[in-house]
C-alpha cells in the first residue's frame, strides 16, 4: 500500500498505527492526520529514531497494512 492509499484510509489505519507506536499522544495523532512527514518527525522525536530507522519503521508498517 502506498502512502496516498494510507492517507485515504487513515481513519481505518490509525488504530494499527497507534498500537505500533504507543508513545505518540492523541495530540500527536491530531497533527499527523495521515501525513507521512509528520509521522516521521514525531517518531524521531518520541522514540529517538534516526532518519533511517524511521524510514524502515514506516516501510514495515506500510507492508503490514496491505
């Protein structure tokens, strides 16, 4: 599933994203609202991930969301 599809189905997919990244707050999710760059930034901030780690996390989640 590509990110355009994820944005379109964000309401359904947000639950699985919340399970995967539980450190993100409800306020974080309101800001993210399906935007990949916002999610990436919040993951770096909350989890201390490098850019490469974030890209791998997002890629894995995208594959899992198919």
